[in-house]
C-alpha cells in the first residue's frame, strides 16, 4: 500500500458512518488518533517479515468516531466536543440504541479544567484574591469589575405556586427576582478580601438571595450575628474559600469521582425536571409527591434552580459538574434514588391501569381544558 493511502479499515469506518448520514474523512480519523481520542485499529501479525493486518474493525472505534463527528463541527474547539460527548455517554440508552462509549477520561479532565479556568466565576475569584491587601482602591476596583462581569439573574417562580394559580384560573406568578450582581459580588469579595471586610449583614442578604436552605436574610443575620458574638456555633469561613476553588477539586478528583459527579448531575437534572413540570399541570402521583417532599425537606429546590439547566451549554455543564463533586449534592441524589426505588410509579395514576399512556392522556386533556378556558395559555407558553 502506498504511503499515506487510506487503510481498508479506515475506509470501512467511513462507509459505516456514511450509512448513518455521518460524514468523516481519513484525515479527521488520523487527527483524532493523534489527539488520543480514537484508538488505533487492532492488528494481527502475519508472521515473520509478512507485516500485520486488521482482521475486523472494532465497533468501539466506529462509535467513538460517530460521537466525535456529532459534536465536533468546523471551527469548534475539540475540548468542547469532548465535553458534549462525555455528557452524552452518561445518558440513558433508548431501547434498541447503542450505548455511547466513554471518551478518554484524561481528555475529559483536560477539557473540564480548560473551561473552568476561563469561566466568569473562576476569573472573579482570582481577581478577588489579587485585590486582597490593596486597600480601598483595590476594593473599589473589585466591586466595579465584579459588577460588570456578573449578569443579573432571574429565578424561577415556584412550580407549586404556578400550578395553584393555573388550577384556580388566576394570573401565573412571574419569575421571582434571582440574586442580583451585588449579592454575588458580596460573596466574591468575602472570598478575596475576607469576611470582616464585607460584613455579616451583607453576606446574610446574599445567602438569602441565593435561597440557601430556604432561610431568610433575617435568619442568616441572626445566626451569623450570634456566631460573631460567640453566642452560637462558630462559622468556618474557610469553607467559603475552599468551595470557591472549583478547578482544584476537578484536578484532584479520581476518574471514578468525575464519572460519579456526572451521574449525580444528570440524575438531579431529571428530578429537577419533574419538580418544574409539576407547575405545568403534569398529573401528580404519590411517587412524584414523595420526591418533591424529599427535595423540600432538604431545602434544595433553590439550589437546584441555580445549578440545573435542562439544555446546558458546555460551560454550564462543566460548572454544575464541578459543584456535584460536593458531598451535599451526592447525598441528595442518593436520597432521591432511594425514594425512587421505594416507589418508582412516577407516571402511574392510582386507579388507571394504562400506566404512562393514561398519564399522558390526562396531562394533554388537562392542558387542553385549561387552554380552552383561557386560563393557562399565557402561563404554559
């Protein structure tokens, strides 16, 4: 075979992908091999001096090439494609579909770190740390720069309130104001300049704006004030600094921990989706209600609302995955999975033997009735 000519094995891979409507080239396959994303074909020796031959193309090679082709379009950084591939590989497989193989975990870690080091949150923390000890001028610059980088965010209206309004034919609550840029800046400033420079009152307001554990600003102010006066348990502010470093934990995490964090994130996304769809008149069942009760008992819906994006960008996926390395979210996922194991009839309405079919019909009928009455069209939209 002439030097540089495509191998029969590569041509077979190209043909198999073309049959699926996926176009790849020989040069792409070789480029992916050099990057360590695609394994080389396994070869068998023909005997002394007779060379080697590829007996059969490994299906894993074809599936890895297909995954890369799906996510790597022209002009896109390869690391973003690896992250999309990693997310896809963790999703449930449809009946009759082929499981997407895992990307090389080393390439995943590199991509995670690359995105995190360029994220707004990381840049803010680094800027805050550099402002420590620079006096009022440095503090003013920190607040000014952080305020420009942090965009205001709107929080989601509580699904339970939305559902109650729809069922009563009342106006659907608009989205509640999420934490504004100033609240985020207070937290960033506390990390870089120290809690004493920010003050317990400002931090109490910021924590309440983020919905942490369902506590109000007054609740936080009372607890933080008591700690300052020595009347309550001391606050380990070092944890704030520790949790601000999202890059370090990703670098230190084992391969198994990164995969576990993905499992937690994708699982929590599903539970969060069920909670949100409850607000859109999805038929309620005892199994769904039990899951919502577990989330509420932990005071975690505001956390999930800040963390979860149902159609995340690679950057959102990476930052959420880094957060899911925390034991708090792993513990919530375990509790919800235990509840799901105890009662998995999420889409089974008591008394309706048709299961998911009856569930879907009831949901569509409810939406049609509400839309016809003029009570839900604007809210559902």
